[in-house]
C-alpha cells in the first residue's frame, strides 16, 4: 500500500476555551482532490491554516510523506496556499508575483522567469505579465494567485475558499477549470469551502466538518446517499428526517405512523432517523393500489411549487411536513388540500442512529 | 466662460483660496521680493552672492542639513520599531491606547518647556550623564549642550511622534495575508519584511520622514536652547537678521535658501517613493 501524501493524526487546537479542532484524523493520497466542507466556524479554515503553518496544533502530528512538518515554519513546508482574497502583492507586477516563490527559494532570475512564464501560459495569462494586480479582474487575479502557487510545484496545494469572491457564472467555470488543472498537474488539492455544490462538483473525497470534528469522509455520492449523521444529511442537499424505531422482530415503525419490514437484518433494535431525499419519494394519486413494494405513506398535499425543470411538492404525513421533488408535467390531482400517496423504494431508505 | 454649475463651487472655494493666498502665498512672496531688493528698493543679487561667497554661511547650512538628516534617520530607526510594537506586538487594546496617548500628549506641551527639560537632562550633572558615568559607559561626563549631538537628541525626541503615527497608520492598514502569502511562498521572516512589509509601508515612512526633516531644518526653539550659542543653524541666523540686525533683505535671502534646499531634498525623497511604489496606496 502506498504511503499517503499527507497524514493528519489526532490534531487538536483550542482558542481559549473554544475547541476549534477536536482530534482530527485524515489521510490524503497523492494527486487527490479533497474538499473540507462545513458551515462557518466548523474548523475547516483552522485546519487549513494549521497545515500551512500559520497556526500550531496543541496536540497531534502532521506528516507529509512520513515527515513530521508540525514544527516547521510556513516557509519551510513543501506546500503552497491560495488565499481567499488572493493576497497578491500590490506593489509587484503579475510576473514579479509569480517569480516571488522561485526567487525566494534560491532559483536564478532567468530560470524563475522561464518557470513563471510557463505557469502564466498554463493559466492563459501570457499577455498580463507586466500588469499590476489591481489592473486585473477578479477572475484574472484568481488565476495569478493559482499560477503563483503552482509555479513552486508543491506536493500539496491548499485553497481557502478561492472562488467565493467570484460571481456565480465565473465560479462555475473556475470550478471546472480548477478540476482540470488539478488533473493536469497531479498535485493534491485540499480545498476549503462552505458550498456543498462546489465540493460535490470538484472533490474526489469530501470531508464534512462540524464543530471542530470530522462528521464523515467519503466520495460525494456516498456522502449524499449514505450520510453518517443527521448533520451530514441535513447539510448536504435536502433531506426529510423521520423519527422511527426498530423493534425486536426487525420491523420499522415510523413516529408519524406506518411500518415497514427491514431488509437489512443487521440493524439492531433502537431509535433511528430515516433520511429520505426529496427526489426518492414518489407522489401518486390516492386511488393507487397497494401492490407496489416498498414504503407507503398516506399524505395530504400542502403546496405545489413549480421550479421550471421540476416541481417541489410539500405534503403532510401524520403531522410532519415532507418535501418531494417530482419530474414531469403538472397534473390535476396535484393540488393543495387533496389526499395522495407517497412511496419510497426500500433501497432509498437510509437510517442513522438516534431520533432527529 | 464659467458654466452656471461651477459658480457656486467657486464661491465655496473662495474663502479657503483667499486664506491660502493671504497667509501662505503672500508672506513667501513678500520675503522673496525683499530678498532681491536693496534698501532703496532696487533689484539686486547681492544678498545671495554674499551667502554663496561666505564660508561661514556654508558651514551653517551644512550643519543645519546635517542635523536635519541625522534627526530624520534617528527618528526612522527609533520610530519604525516603535510603530511596529504598537501596531503588531501589542494585543491588549487598552495598552495600545495608552501608548498612543503617551506618544501624543507631549505634543500638547510647548517646545520651549520640553527643550528646557532636555537642557536639564543633558547637562554636565544631568540624568543622562549620571547614568552614563555610573554604568561605566563613559569615564567623565560628556558634553551634550552646545553640540550638534545635543540638538539632535532634542529634535529626535520632539519629532518622533510624527514618524510613529505615519508608519503606524500604514502598518495597521497593511493586509497581513500578504505577509502570510510571502512566508507561504518560501520567504523567511526577514526576507518577507524586506520584500513585502517595508516596501508597502514606505509611503507612510516617507511621508513621516519628510515631515520630520522639514520641521527639523526649520526648528528654532530647540536648537537655540540646546546649542547654548555654540552651534548655529540657519533658523538662528535668520532670526538674528530679522530681530537684531533688522536686515530684512538678507534675512529674506537666507529664508529662501533654506526653503529651496529643503524643497530639493523633499522632492528627492518623493522621487524614491514614486519609483518604488508607483500607485500603491
């Protein structure tokens, strides 16, 4: 088994009484694209700054290719950072900005210029070498910041919400470009974001963080389909959370009424939360027969919202509101106040421990 | 033709322009004209020729600018780290505020009082000499009063706040992520200071230095009190011409020389700023 590029072992960090990082363990492989995802204050930026060396962990180790870098100052670490506000040097031209890293590491001027030219060409910035950062647009500044970091050929590139200052359209384009760039360079990226869509679009693996802890690590589809905790289910995408109980005979009883035999015999007795994605629920007219396998809930339609490509249906079942995403045309029986039947394939039922 | 919209604007500007003309332009014009006139009101170069020809005047001019430059350098060397301490090192807000107050309060006191204070401190039996002798740094008390060193010490003390405030202001506004980025790109702390922090704080440093220099070469009270009549600077010479000799023409010529030499040096400092920091706010 190849040793991982980056190993974070039981890293903790406190600011006064506030536990910013709590026993963080994470392995990052060569060339991997990792997204640190979580709400603000979850510790993702603290973790990134700890990796970069601007903060020092209270406990734990940080290893790159087996070497402990936890005590090294930022300038001796074999990684580079793209800052949220880009942090381009305002008194230097684009070329001087990009040459800065190679020059400080002792590269000759002519060699540094050659490297910087190649990095700028890769970013499509050939014509901008003599401009000052403030003469560039936000997207161009973003590219300069990337060129300035990758010209050093780091083993690991840290990105601190680098797209958050761009407008939506440009952000979408940069997401794809970043992903391409990362494939092309083969450098591992650790990307901090609070935008789940960004994380799902780009990352090989997503690290979901909350309150200084890692909630779940895994590929995007896995995290979406099989969230490990309530928090992950709620944070990534939309989810209906239904309280339920599994009895000794393996029957699932919903708090809102209705029961369902469980396929998975390993599920032990106790309280659970069923996590049901809106697109997995199907809404059918109340007259539909009971022949379909899977879960079946009698509901009342509360509201129908047309979203263009699909409709969002809000229904009530046993006192709890559920969201259902429905593709296809508007129909007569889809009107508020009418009864209907919501069905769910057994495979789409996902349980996590504990009541919601 | 002045357009209709411009007229109210000009009316608003009239008062400040009149004030500026009366109290800034007119006095300089009067002095400049006097410096080119004989007692009979004839045009003459003679006052300037007299200054150029006289070796004594050159010595005074040299002493004046030597004191000005050394004072400015001393203020930079002491003031920059002090500003750094106040902006970057102090974490406690209250303590920072106290430091700023301590720095500014002396500005409310008269120069004369503070210069007298230095006369006491720098005297043969003053606090400074007591300390130097008792710690064994010097064997016998040093002579500060009546030397350029004494004047430089006094001026440095009085003018220090200007440079600390100017530098502190730019340091406080400097985005620390730029320094982080520099470290991240492989620059050590000294290298980051040299390549990033210093160039970006240069506008404040130069603005402060220009202020200190201009005030140092034109200072009268501090040099007059601390020189004990043994060191003469241009401002003392000018004062003598106006108050004792009553030669307004010659005093005017000396004033113009001081003004022009100062402007030349300030322009040179401004060029440094323009060259290295084109357009950096």
